[in-house]
C-alpha cells in the first residue's frame, strides 16, 4: 500500500511553520491590483503594504490556482511514490477546486497506480486549517488514506467561522454587499458577522459596534462542546486584539484555541484590515 501526503489550499491560512513541519504542500493562489503586478506564491506583499493599499482606495482582485503549478506539485508527490489528499476552499467561492480536480483526474489517468482525492471543504480560511490539522493527527495515528478521507469528509460539517468585518466598503467593492447597504451600515456603525452556509459566505447577523460583535460571537461559541471542539482566532492587522480575544474564549468558555492566524490577501481583499473572527471544528 502506498503512503500518502496531505496538501492544502493557500486559503486554509496554515502557518508556514506548521506546513513546513508537517510537510504539507500549499496550492498557491494569486492576487493583483490595477497595476498588473501578480502577487502570490514566490512574490508576496507584506500585510502592512497590502492593507495600506486597500485603505488608500486601491481595489485588490483575487485569482485562482495556476493549473500547471498545482499539477506540478501533485505530480512530484506521485513520482515520489505518494498518494495525495488535497483540502481546498469551497467550490462555490473559488474555481480553484475544479482546477485541482481536473489536474488530479489527468494525473490519475497518466499514472494508473496513483490516488488523488480533492476535498471540497465548503469553507474558507481558518476552518480549513483546523480540518487539515485533524487530517494530520489522523495520519499520525495510523489511519489509512481512505479512513482520513472518510473521517474528514464527515468532520467538515462540524466546522465554521464567525467573522466580524470592520469595513463594509471592501465588501461593497468585492460585490458582496450593495452600495446602499454599505453606506447605511457605515453611518450607523453596523458591523456584519459572516459565516458559511452550504459552501457560501453569508451574513449571520448585523450588530452595532465592535464590542457587540464580539459578544455575539461568544454567545454562539457557548453552544459548542469544549471537549469535542478546537478553535482558531483569525484577523487582519489586529493581532493584539486577536490574542486578547483568544484568551477570553479559553478563560470564559473553556474552548481550546490552537492557533492565531492572519488571513491571507485573497480573503483580506474582501474584509479589509481590522477584521476578527473565530473558526471552530470538531475533533475525533
């Protein structure tokens, strides 16, 4: 029986240290402003520069995976004698899932003994990272390729994220919110809380003010079983607040926060800076 490796979409927001330590190959995606320079993979903007450009009025555009690039990543694993499990962002939010599926199908046709399973996580950002971490733990526990696929396919329904967005204008620019709603929300200090439903980013509720937003997220997290759940706090240029919120979650709710992650630019283009969220996932 062939051994297998785990790979993940860059939108999973796995930390480079974790990906390197666990030898998880990352499927890169890309973004650009109107100047035509493509960022992503080996050419990155710092978070400070990226969000400063957004704040100055530039619009960032996200791009999907490069077919040749992802094919090369998977093919190298196959040539090294491994089967592959890939965890991708929701197919309803990104065309990259289909890109990776198409390349995987062609590789399996070319290499008859190879097995590649592409998981449509139905999620974005930190919930995927929690799912990947569960896959890594299952592999270390000796679970087979098929067992890891089956268990994480089942587990993804237990994962989600509540995301508090501070700047409605970025959602308007990205087509996620009407200009009228955005203008009214800004005037009234309305903060939307977003989450995932059936693979799509949708509004969970709207609150007035940031503190009310965090209180609402805490109320939702109270419904989770601390013995069967892990969390990750995510943010854009709000690390100090994210760490404080993580401490509050652990102290008041008894939930375990296993990582504090910054959202990558592909997602940050729609949230702007100062966004804050909590992802969660069941554990086996």
